[in-house]
C-alpha cells in the first residue's frame, strides 16, 4: 500500500470518528463553554468540521495565503456543523483519490499576507494540521460532551457510554 493510500484510509477512519462525535453536539448548547478562555461547543464543532478543508487545500494547492481579518459567522445548529463537515470531508476524499506519494512528498507552504510561516512536505501537513489537530480537538469535544452529560462515543476503543466500538 502506498503512503497516499494509507493516509487516505487513515483520513477516512478519523473523519468517521469525528463525525460520530460532532453528531452528539446539542444544538441548544452551541454557546456553552466550560471556561471563559475556551471555545464554545459550537465554535469547537465548527473548527473540527472545517479541518477537511485543510486537507483539500494541502492536497490541491501548493500554498495557502491567509489574509485577514478573518471573521466567521457562528453556526446555528448541529445540522449546519454536520453539513459543513460532510462537504469538506467529501472534497478531501476526492483530493486524496488523485494524490500519489510524489505529491505527498512535495512542499506545501502556509503564508500570511505573503510572509511564509512554514514550508513542509504535504504528508507532514496532513498529519499535523488535519489528523493530529483533529484528534486533539475531538478529545476536547468529548470532554465538553461529558461535562454536559451527553454520551461520549467510542472512538479508539469503548467509552464509559458505549462499550463496543464496532
């Protein structure tokens, strides 16, 4: 199996777990947050939903130049978060389908108004900014769910609420 195929499989598996977690966000609690310095649960869900956009941009572009200011409209429902997630995830899966190992080894740059923040192989960017970043924020979301007494899904193994993850 090539690296590209392996990463596509891992991406699909991680996105399945992420969607399962996003589905649990209660629409009536989108403005809730556990601490004044924390994301709201709605903003955290929206951020997770947009990670697929990073994968698509990393696979389809040679660089991404962020230009400010970045003002994002807050989501109004769990369904909106899931629709955003599905859109970006499907676009990323399509991008993975046309990616090979050579492309994953090629450099990709993140810039802000023309200034390069970093340039790294695409595979590194996917691993750090999509897969690892997504697992980190998904973990945060499961804590939010626990604090709201919402059943936490099984992800890498059983949770206290779901004894089986098959």
